[in-house]
């Protein structure tokens, strides 16, 4: 079965695009909303604000399995777009450098606030479908990543909306 390489979903949050961007563009905050992310360690240069080329390590957990990802910011347009690529992953240290995935968040002013669109793209283009699908099903307990990420995105957006609209903006750690 051919893979689905991109999935996305959107939600409207009753805040302006700049406020939502400010929260999402600090990867340390993602742990507050994501079902898998456990936070991030920022690389050099983050003290001057989010910008293209900055790196961070994402810390993740699914069930009893933990792993780290090396990410690079690919878009940092306040109030409009934040994106990053996952370029390596490993259980404790970054052992497998490879194109893994890209994540993008778009912010559009709409009646009632901001429409936030979260998009995941599978960057494992060189992997044969049968290998990628087998790997995906092994690490997600039976789903391919596109289906798995649909659920993660829905969860993340719903939690983000609930927390931000209650005034639950989080601080980076």
C-alpha cells in the first residue's frame, strides 16, 4: 500500500496569531500539548529569538520507549508560520542521522481568533513503502505513521486550544 506522506488538521483558538505563534515557536512548550513530546533542549542562539537555522533536541516518549530527535527550524515568521525538520533520532543520543519528518504550524487570523493548522510530513522518501509501513506498525502498535500522526495532531490541537483559551500559556523551561 502506498504511503500517505502528509497529514494535517486545523482548529480555531480565540487568541490573535502572534500570541499563538509565541507559544508554539518555543519547542520547550510542546510537552504541554503533545501526547508524545516530553520537552526540548535548545541549542545555541535561542536567546535572540526564534529564527531559521536554530537547532533543538526534542525529547519524546511513546509507552515505555523514549527517544531524542535533532531538529532544525526551517520557518520562523511571527504570527504566520513556524516549522522544523527532524534530522536524526536515537534512544539516548542521536544515532541515526536521516531525513525523518517535518512539522509545520500555520496561523491565520479568522473571525473568533486564529486558525492553527498543524502539518506532519514524512521525509523518509528513500524508504521503500513496505519497509516504512513495517517499521511504523512495529513502533506504533499497528498503525502507519500517517494514521498515527492524525490522532496525535488532533490531540495536540485540542489540548493547545483548551490550555491557551483558559489563559494557560506556558513558559519555556
